[in-house]
């Protein structure tokens, strides 16, 4: 599997609760924080839910 780096670029303040939970489950809590994950279908689905708040790059 490929690895991806997910970076939070927008705040989760004033977002629906399900989007906040997705951000927390990805491990993102602060602005400009980066986390590394395997590019599994479940992770890619979570990224797709919050694509307007994150940037993704492949390693």
C-alpha cells in the first residue's frame, strides 16, 4: 500500500459533528498538523469526507 500525508489546512470550528469526528479519527487536532497513513479504502473515504479541510500528498 502507498503511504499518504494528510495536512489540516482549515479549521474544524463550525463544522458538523460527523466531520469533526472524522478529523479526530484521522489524528488531526491542530492547524497545519500532518499525519501519515496507509492509503487504505477506509482512510481514503474519510479523507474524501473532509477534503475541503485537508490537503493530501502521496509519499
